[in-house]
C-alpha cells in the first residue's frame, strides 16, 4: 500500500514522540510508514498528542470527581480562570471613590448602591464605583496591592450568625484580620464604615467594628488614638492624609435599619462636601435629591414560550462549583416526623440525595435551601397585583438600546418566566416591607389618601408609627398591599423596588460524610406562629420540608436547589481532645453529625477523648428527637455522657443551663484540660443564657473575679475552643 494509506496507531505515535528518534530497522513495515510520517510532521503531531493527553487527563479528573468520594475532606475548589481586561487608570482629574459591600441578603449592597447614586448626583467631579468585596481581588496579595492605591473608600459590612462575615466578605475579612503584620500601609486612606446587624445578637455588628478598628489603627501615626477614641470622630484635624470621615455606623435590623443608614449618610455629606466640592460648586449644595423608584424594563412574551422556562434549576448540576448563585438540584430521599403523636408541634428529619451531583460537605457545614412560596400566598399576590398567573415575561436592567437603567442599583434579573413562577420562586412577600418599598407603592397608588399615608409611614415624621404598625406588628408586604388596595405597581417596579428577592434558608447539616457521603441530613422544626396582626405565619421552608414527598415513597419526589456553605464549627483535629456539646431542640443537628463522625473514627481505630452532650426538650414522650440514636452513641462509646433537661415534665422548668450548673466542676475540669465547648441553637435566648452560665461557672470554679472570667471566655473564643452555631 502507498504511504498515504498507512494506518497509524495512537500508541505508535506516542512511542515515536517519546523516543525522539526512530530506528527503522526495529519496527514493522506498517509502523515503519508511521515512523516516516512522524518524522516529517513531528511538531504538528506533538501538538495533537499533547492536546489528546490533556483531554484524557480532564476526563479522568471528571470521573474521579463524580465517583463516590472516599475522603470527607472536600478539596479546595479550583479558582476559575478569569481573564480580566487590564484596568487602565485614566487621570481625568476626578476623585475616585470606591464603595465596598459585604452582603448576605442584598441589603448592604442596596445601601452601597443608594449611596453611590446620590453621591453621583451631588458630586459631578468624582467617580463612584460599587464593588463586591469577593470580586475586588483574586488573592491576598492583590487585596493589599489594590487597597494601597485607594484614597477614598466606604465599607458596607453585614454581620450574621455568631459575629461572622457574609459569604462574599469572608475571604477579605480573614485576610484583613488574620494576615501578616503589614505595618502602616493605609495612612492615606479616607474612609467610612457602615455595619448591618441585629442588636439582639451578642456580637452586634462585629465585622464592621473590627474593620473600623483596624483601619483606625492605621491612622495612629497621625492621631493620638486610644481605646476611648475607638468610636469617636477624628475629623477635626488639619492633616490631609488618611482619616476616618465619620464614626462607624451601627445599623440595627431589629428596629429600622433604613433610618440608621439615613442618619449615617446625612452625617457623611458635610465631610464629602469638603473633599469633593470646589468653591464654584457651592450653589448646588442645597439641591434636594430624590431617589428614583427602581424599575426593570419588562418584555412580555408569547405564552407558548413558557414551556422553555425553568431550565435554570434543571441544568444546575452542570456547574463545577456549587454556591448560592449555582445551586444543585437534589431530590428528597427520606422524610420522617421526629415528634411523637402526643406532641402539638412538628420536627422533620429530611435527607437530600447528592449522589452524582459533585456536591460535597464536611461535618459541621450548613446547607442552603431554595424553596418556594406556598400556593395560597402566590395566589393572593397575583390578585393584589392584578396579573394573570400565566403572563410570561422577562425583566431587563438595560434599555432597548443597551444603556443601563437606574445606574447600577438594579439586581441581576431572574430568568424569563410566568408571573406565577416569579412570585413563587423570586419574591419575598411575607417579610415586613422596607420604607423604600412603601415609597414605590405610594408612587402607584391611585387613591391620593392611600398615597399620602404610605409616604407618611416612609417619612422621618412617621418613624415611630412605622416602627410600631409595620415592624413591631410584623406586617407582611401582602398585608400592607391589602391595606392599600389602590397601590398596584407594574411588574418592573414590583420586582425591582417593592418585593425583595426570596433568600435561601440555612440549616446546620445533621450528618457526617463519613457515614452519609451521598446524603445531606437536615433537622427542621416547623414554624407556625400567630403574629400580632392575627395572621398565621407558616415558615416557607419548614412547611415545604414537612410536606415533602420522599423518593422512598414516590419516583415523582420533591426536590430543591441546594448548596453547601462552609463553617468553622468543626471537631478538634486531635481526636483525643475532650469536648462539651450544648444543643437543645434542633440545636442537636450538628452534634448528631459530630457523633456520627466520632463513631466512624472509633470504628477506624482512632482514640477518642471524652464527650458530653447537654440536650434539652419539653417532654421525653413528645419531642425527644433521635432518642434511640443518642442512646446508641453512648453504648458504642462515641458519646461519653448524655445530660438531659426536660422543661415541661416536673413542677419547675429545667433547661440545659441548669444542668450545666449541676456539672460545673466537670465543665471546669474539661476546659482546664484543653477541651472544646460547642453551643448550637437560638442566639437570642438559649445561647445567651448558656454564655452567662459559662461565665458564672468559670468565675466560681476558678475563683476569678468577673473581668478575669470574661477574659477567659474571650480567650476561649479567640483560640477557637468556644464555638457557637446560632441563629
């Protein structure tokens, strides 16, 4: 045969290239033709075979990732390759102002954008840029390099849980607070910090306070700073370098955080006037600013196109890394009731099947669950808005010519869908509306008296009435719309300015991947409360979980988009370290995972330190969840001691903190031996009481005064030996 028809095997090609040269006498006649071809086209074949090798490697890696993970340690996901356009600093004579945000629900981002919008109207000679802290830098070195160049910046930082930063600020916060000693490197930065938190939690606005403290320390070369100066204004200085422009703002979501933001923002304008205005700008200082009502551009589509919707969840599993923006569709494999029939309440054990999804978790992590509004809620919203459920539409953040709407304040749009789907999946209509939502409703109220009433509630004059009638009474957005029936905003306004996005619900995972690598277990108490207005509030996610249809009952089972949020709530790396766990009710959830982990470790031959669990519920015959499992963990040695508190069995109520007092000596000895303390549950009640009890135990058992006992508690927290998973 002619050389052009020689069949060349891949192995011949690979062999030829690896050898680098070919001895024609040592190959067959057929492979000899292959050798000639290789020698003539060596560079080309080198490229082809290298490409094939890379593809084979990718396939092997994909198969390995999708196979059952034998290691419970989730590998650090590779950072996506992002090709950035080179940012060219153009010196146009304008002051650059960067506004950073760390947000969990979107409120901090909204405030950051609101500040930018008004500032743009006030200061034409400045350029304002709103930046997600997670997008600001790819690594620690870039954070430092870029921050050094900032001269005027503002930070909007939310705190959630037990004083933790939000997901998108976690990387920045860890680097900023725990990084290497950098010395004085931000002396030229003028800044302001506004925090978002809830005063009911112990670590109120911790993240904002800590960042403000560190930034303030950077100014210590120019100001005689001390602890008393921490939250005092230091703007009365003639120094032209870095300084804090206004005291840290402490927004309190337990009251009206919008009022806190407004007060902080108003205190900022005089300082920015000095920095960003020239003498010829004085005439515009008093120009009133009215924020425009946000509105998406809406495009209505043929209803037949509705069959193309809902693809986003179905294809979610195609993502390599799952997060809040890219959740993973997971079927409900198991659901069962944990309370007995004698209980008038309900608690659900639910298992998500994550086999084949690539989703991984570690013991102590949280699972985020996206769920849907109940059908009765959706139908009421449809009626109040006056739209048919089958109307198919899409929302857009730009005009038809491609120019952006309302600056940069609009959230990214959700996929095209029907009105029913939009109200079901994307609109939070059961929370109390913000004042900005009342302003938007007023703009579309056809009844003048209703419009005036809504404007009054949103005004400074109506602050007290808003706090009482809306916030304290827990009136939902739907209830407000019922009270003001003439307020019927268009869809673009409703989804942009009236109804916030429906947020995922987070749960402590109640399993360990060492025992359940393909399942994520959730322990969820049903929320069903009568509110001050008389409305019965049904928890969206807890109700869905209670009514979920598991795969073990039907192939047409319930499912939800989920993702895993990493947590610092972990067992000691040294298995011999003693631990104390305190978790009444569903606070038991992460400790069930801990005990599964310890059981697996013991079975593998690991030596375990002592472990004590303080668990409490109302009555052992009603709501003693996982009773058999807990007894089994004691029997097998995964749990050394189980201490129970039942609040509704005896003549007096007995809670876990009372049992802690009884075991005060044991708790002191465990701490003295380097033990860890874990607390999980309600932050406003139980966790606060447990914290006080721990303080009392340390003070009495250690013969310490109050301040030394508090210092000891703080030291346990700082060294990671006192960990809390609270909500």
